[in-house]
C-alpha cells in the first residue's frame, strides 16, 4: 500500500494541475471577452461582421434595403396571381368541355 506521504504528494500534484488548468481556462475566457469587445468596437477589424457582402449592404443601407424588399413584394405577388388566374382559366376551360 502507498504511504500517506506519497498520497499527499499525489494529491498536491493533482490540485496544482487543476489550478493551472483553471488559470489557463480563465485566461482564455478573459482573452475571448476582450477579443469580442475589441471586435465589436473596431469596425476596421479584418474579419468584420457580417462577412457577407449582401448583409453588409443591408446593414449599412437599411432604408434602401426595406424599399427593395417592398418593391419585390409589390411586384412579385401580382405576377404570381396573374399566372394563377391564367392557369385557372385554362383549367376551367378544359374541364367545362
């Protein structure tokens, strides 16, 4: 059986590894928080959010984007409605024969 002194040394070694692991985790956590803060506060950062060019335009020009969506909404359903009406006339024409 192991001596009590060896068990104490092993216990102290485990505790020291746990402390080091916690310290490393804390430093990564604190570093990630500062990176996030710097990332949000610095628009000149190399990896901007959002990365997509389309979403950058939407975020920089929200009123223009809203007008574009409204225009598509006004144009789109009319075309779909007209096609549905035309196909409905064709279907009812063939059914009535």
